[in-house]
C-alpha cells in the first residue's frame, strides 16, 4: 500500500470539498483508508462484488461497464482524477456492484470505508457526510436525466434532449462536452457509429453544428420539435 499524501486530485474530490487540508490529513491518518496503485487493465471492482468503501480516483482513468448476455461491454461512464465510484452502494445492506470498473491508464485510487465516513467526529465529520449526500444527490439526478433520454422514442429525440440540457447547463448555445463521443453514445443507449450518423444528419438539417469536442445549437425550436 502506498503512503497517502494530499494530492490536488484528492483535495478537489467532492467528498473533501470545503475541508481544510490539515483536517483531511488527520482524517486519513485515523480512518481505515487504503491507497492502491494499479497498472492499465486492472479490474478495481467486478460486477457482483460487495462494496463497503468509496473509491476516490487520484490519478489515471477508469471505465465502468456492464456485460450483456453476449459478453459485450455496455459502457456506463469514464472517470478521471477526482471522480468517485462505489459511493451509492457502500451504505446498502446488499451493496453488490452492477458494473465492472477497469483501469484505462495506470493510476492510484483511495478507498474510504463507509464506516469511517459515518464515524468521523465534529464539524469535520458533519461536512464530510454532507459532501457525501451532495455527491449522491448529483448521481441521482444524473440517473434521472439518463432515464429521460432513454424515454425518448427516437435517437434524434434523445440527442436533442441531451444537447438542450447541455446548452442550458453551460449557459449558451455553444459548448464543449467533458465526455467522449463513446461515453455520449453509451449514455443515450446507442453505439458510437449510429450516434455519429444521426449527428451528421442533424447537422445537414440545420439543427446544429458539430466541431471537434464542441457543439453549437442553430435551431432550439427545431431541436424541441424532435422531442417525442
């Protein structure tokens, strides 16, 4: 096990938001946290594993995916430094992971047990638990959005709703997405090639302009008409 240090990624993680570095350092010394290094291809969590701790990614990149009956990967998310996984499951009586978490790059992850979070004392502990609730709330609304996207009857409707949400979040018709095209396709429940074909059609229809990693919505009204 590696020595735990206060890296920028650790301090920027949502779990430790607003907490003094000295207090975080004290918590890490007293809590039963574990810091692991891993090479590319490491399985950090397998589908069906019990989850008793939240993983805070400090460096590297991870992917979370489900395997279908044919053994094919259904990508759920791609995570970078500061991301968390396992936080929604560690407090449940039967916290079995619905996904496999695999390393896309070498890196390091800090595992923080649920019991340590709940037992943390004083104002620090209260803030730590509030941060955890904020993270869980954000995950809930992200899942709620995904359900809305998948409820659209057409792929064009799913794309339109997703892009309208993204423009609203970023405050304008031109914006850059933090996710890859593959992650966007997985969120919308299609493969990447189908997503790319439909985006090209929507661009030809004058609904949007697609740049490398960014979008510009040309007709909000037209996109709204795509919704089922």
